[in-house]
């Protein structure tokens, strides 16, 4: 999770939103944000916060997560 967050920060959310795997990335970030391990959950939550700054990812996250989890 930490490595994925680092890669997301380097690439940038706008660039990632234009990739074919954007939907999968949003789903994975949401899943990691709900993980049972504290560190994994922390990095997942950081990913979700980052992705929510982009309209496309915000819509994808709203589809894959419940409003309570956002």
C-alpha cells in the first residue's frame, strides 16, 4: 500500500485518471482504506483522499464505496 501511494504521488492523480485502469485503482484504494491492518488502512485512506481531489476518481469512488466510507 505504501509503494502504491508513493507511485500515485509521483505520477499524479490527473495522469492516472486518464488510464484504462482508473476504475480498478479507485476500487483498490477503497479496499485498502478498509483493510484490517492499521498501516495498510492508513495508506489506503491517504490514497482515497488524494483521489477525491479529481472529479473522475470521485465518481468512481462513490460507485465503489458506501457514502459512510468516504
